[in-house]
């Protein structure tokens, strides 16, 4: 009863207690235009500091779009409105005027890069030997060549790549280089033309909340409540590493006033298990590792032609957006979806509904729902709730919803988050989630209820230091509870030097002891000089039956290095990047791992990159 | 402000308190509370830790483990600094009836700016034990950083014993200068083959005397050190120490 009274109290009196000031209302009702390509310029103008830029980059990488005042405030963890108000006049959306195409691309006009990863070396019997798997049919080097050219509003890009162990050239049906893409992309976003975007070749689409169509892979659930909202970027050219999740064909985005119409089609050969190998009526797309090294992997390469057609419409009003999408995926399934985002005073609503039907299936059409609400009680206090339901046989091959299972089906879940800015430097975040996975016949998934709680304490000084301490408790009904503790501290030692310390502790409640890791990295990243480098070193203890750990470390210029840490060992990574002249850039990196206890032993892997920019 | 910074470091080290479970056998006999340099050069522990006030100096120290008969350790250290660069070298010998263990280390540090120093050391170690295992020789690297966050707070990090065998140790230490003559330090050191170790230390200076008390937690080691600076610019230090698994040690140091 008390709880109901409390909820009633919050719902009834919350809005009246949290009336915004006049300046806030003004800012709220004007759209903010902040896009990823502007971030570097914002840094140069000292509008945002390094940490703020990093926060924004992470937000954009998750598909986020800054569209209003509160979002920006939430992301930058500012407790007072004064700092934001200083930036607001510079971020407000300018009136719609024709801007020449040349100004859109701030990047160089031509860029090409060649990356090579040498075969890894293993230490066996006190001798270093190259790691060569005799089952692999190709050379043990990973190669990638990528280029990009910009002219007026056009961008052309292409790439050729092969993974370690893959043949350089494939014979027979769908032969050629293992992975190749080419894209021609027209971007008229800043102009008044009807054709906003047009793409031929490889492209990506992000739509709605990711229930129906979101070709890029997501970053999972976030503790930051504003990042629960997926803000789609729509149609984008593609030149990424992922060999599976992209479209290939033609797409056009037409825009008039605040309305947009997107028409797209994709025809592509995708990896699949041959029909002879499966009893399933539906064609099996389950093979998606992207590797084609052995005979059996090559047998699955480009075995199925995938046809996708779709049409989508959306309307972007200042504080309300909605969209509809119809999708037909080969002869496998079709789906219809609607999504919306609505901002009203301190309330921010969003959601998506999709109905999917398997073409030859016996199941009735399956629903997927997604509802979210963010409520800004006060600039210092925010609350969010996110409800999801994915029917047991819901199918969407290019979806990327918030989910415990990557397929995004057969799940009911509720996330509640609370964020409080305790002081100008300290913020507290609480996230609670309860998710149920239903019993599904002929499936590896069984009925389970998962309770996940996380408490995060964030410290952020104005320019120098940030720290994050996270406690987590995950309790699946079918298994033992896992307690976690993680801290991350980043210190700007100097304008050029950065120190990062990360520690993690995981404990299974039924096993004595705990898994742990500690990693320190030092980074030299001057803004004006051509040399950049990073050294990162860490160690871990995760003996079975203790839970294994995962390490996700970003290595300068190379990307995120993910490792499963099991046993006892240590690792050292280094990267050096050198801008040789105005046009040439060279980079080398090396990753050294040593497992003292358990499988693996010592291993070293090196790679290089050569880039030319005009 | 200092209290807030202290709380920040307490939170940083809080998880590591939970990690600390068993004794980590230190290979070095020196006091481990020495990763941050204020007025004295401590590059033997952290290659980055030097002070421009301590331009040159040398020291000799001995260690005598009371519970291990016929064992004596000797270390000779020497350093000099010019502008924003400091060079340090030390030679150590552990003498026993059955073996000789020695090490020679060279460290160079660079002050990147007023608050941030960085250092690199190369160390060679040898073990001579002809009657049992023969001779053993190895070369190790060491990377150190020292950062002064503000007037009262220092932070250090050292990657120690970097070698192809990957037996490295990570050391992190925070020093809080509560008053001009009263300092508190907390630190963590971890080698992957054993559990992490936490330590706390408090140091006080009274005129020419310097007192230091250190404690490894949970109770794995403690140390008490007394130093006295003579008028002749020489300084002597005596430091009784107890360590789990080794027992009592007495260290004596003479430096200038």
C-alpha cells in the first residue's frame, strides 16, 4: 500500500515539483544540432574538453543523437545549467539554408590504408614458433586494404580484406577475394534538395529502436539511462570489418520539410549451411562467424542469396518523431514496424512495435514491443524505465534490440534506472533489471528469470580525472549468483599524457575465491605532434571454477582488443603511430599474452598499418 | 579538497582491499613504501621518482635476516640529477654460503612537466649456485610514473620486472601529505602468480629525525624505521622489519 502511495505521489506531484526555468524551457524547445563529424572542431574551439568529447563519441558510437538540452546535460554529467547554457547558443540548430556540399566533408579528399596482421608466434619448448594451423588453406596473415574518396557531396569507398588463414583468392562459384565492398554515397543532408541521401553498394541502416532493422552490432545494455534510447542514424555508407551485417544494393532517402522516405533493397550472397545439411524448412543463416579458412568453413561461404526490400517513412518534428517501416526478407519473413520518440517538458518517451511473420512457418505473426520513458525530475535527478517483450518466434535477422539474447526473441524484460548527481563531481547510477526467457520447444534456451542489479559511482573532475566504481549482482534462477566489482580511473597527467587503471573482481557466490584482473595503461596523445603511442599491461587470476573474465581494452589506433581471461596470466600491449609527413601515417602494434596456468602459454602477435591521406 | 581527494583514492583502492588475501613474498628486502619521491631520490623502487632538490647522492645499506643464518644483503646506490633528468644506478648483492645473488640496475627519469615524471630502468640479475642449479642470468625492465595531483597528493605506478617470462609486478601507490611533516601512503602491489597485497604507511618528521611505520594488510608484514640526519650531511637509518614467511630482518642504511 505504501509503495502505491509513493508511486501515486511521484506521478501526481513530480511534474509540479520539477518545473523548469524559463531559460530551460527555451532551450528545451529548440533543437540542438550536434553530430559526430563536428566533435573534433568542437574540441579545437575548446567548447568541450577531452573527456566530454570522449563521452560524446561513445554516445554517438551507440547510435545516439543529441536532440535536446536535457540529453546533452545528462551525457556530460553537468550538475549546473550554467556550463551547458554557455554552450547552447553555439549548438542551436541554424535555420535551414543551402550549404555547399564541399563543406560537409571535413575529412581529407582521399584516404587509403593498408593493414597487415602478421602470424602470431607461440612459445613452445622454450622456442618461439609461428602459429600455423595445417587445416587452414590460406596464409596466416590478415590483410586489409581500404580507400575512401570525397568529391563534393559524394563519397566513394571500397575495401578488400582477408582474415588470417583464409585463401587470398577463392575459385569457383562466388569466387574472388574473401571480402570486398564498394560504396558510392551521396549526402545532401545540409542542402534543401529532395534527395537527402543515396547509396549504391555496401550500406547500413539503423532504424527505430533496433527491433526490426539495425544492421550494425550494438554495444549491449548501458548503465547510462540516456543510452538505453537508440537514436538511429538512418542510411549510412559501410566500410567496416563485419562481413555479415551489412546490406548491398541501392537505397535512397528522400526528404521534404520534416518528412523522410527511405526505399532500400539489398541483394547479397551470405554464408549459410547448405540445405542438404539441415532438416529445417527455413534456410539456416546460423553460420555467421565470417571465417572461411578450412574446407568446411569454405563450404558455407556465400551459399545463399539474400534479397531484402523495404520502405520506411519517418517524420521529424522538433520534439516528436515517428516512423513506419515495411520489410521483406527473401522468402523467409516479412515485418511491419512503427517507432516514435516524444519529448515533453521533463518527459521523454520512446518505443517501437514490430509484427513479424515467417513466410512458410506454422506460427502466427509474432510481436516485439519496446517502451521507454525517461523522466528528468531535476537537472540532478533522472529516472528511466524500459519495458520489452519479444515473442518466442519473433524473427528479425538484422535486428539489434536491447536484449539478453543476441537474436532478440523470446524475452520479457523490465529495466529501471535512476541517476543522481550527488555533487558537481560525483554521480550515482542505479540500474535494476528483471528479464524472463520462456520455455521454447526444440530450443537451447530454457525458462529462466534473470535479476541484474548495478550500482555505479562516478567521479569526474573538471578536466583531469574521472573514476568509476561499479557493483553488480546478477542472479539467474537456473544458476549461481555472480557478484562483480569494477573500477576504472583515468587521469590526464598532462596535455599529452593519460593514465588509465582498470580493475575487476568477479565472485561466484557458491565458490571460494574470486576472479580478478588489473590493467594499467599509459598513453601519449599530443594534439600537434605526429607521434602517438600507448603501452598497456595487465594481469589476471581466473582459475576454474571461478567465473572467467573478459578484457575489452582500446588500443590506440588499432581498436578494442577483447580477450577471454581464464587461468592465471598477464598481457602487455603496445602501439605506436607516426605521422611521417603531411600525408603518410605508419602504425605498428604488438600484443603479448602469457598464461602461466591453464592453456595458451606465451603468444605474441604484431601488426602494421600504412595510411596515405591527401 | 584534500579530504575529497583522499576519499577518491580510498574508493580507488577499496576493491583491492577485498582482493588481498594471502601473503605475497617480496623479493626485495627494501621498504615497499617508497614509490613517490618528494625530497629524496627513490629511483631504486620507482625509476620515475626523483626530486630536483636531491641533485646527487649515494648510499650503502645492509640487511640481516635474523632467522636465516649466514645471509647478508648489501646494496650500493648512487644518483645525480641535472635539469629535468635524473640518472640512478644501484648494485646489490645477497651473499650466502651456498649461493650469490646479485643485481645491477640503471634508471633514467625525465620530468615531462612540473607534476609528471616518467622513468625507465634496465636491471640485470644473476644467481650463482654452482653446486646445485648452476648459474642464472636475466635482464629485466621497469617502467615508472609519478604524478603530483596537487600539493598534497601524489600518485605512482610502476611496472616492475618486465621480462619475456611475464612475471611482472604492478605497483600503485598514493601518498597524502596531510601536514608538512606528516604523510600517509597506501598502495597495492600484485604479481599474477600470487594474490595482491595492500599496504598502509605513516611517516613523520621531527626536526632531524624521521619516523616511518608500515603495515601490510591483512597482517603480513610490518616495519618501523628511524632516520637521523647528521650535521655532516650524512644520514643513518635503522629499520627492523617483520615479514610473514621470512621472519625478522634488520636493515641499516647510511646515505648522503
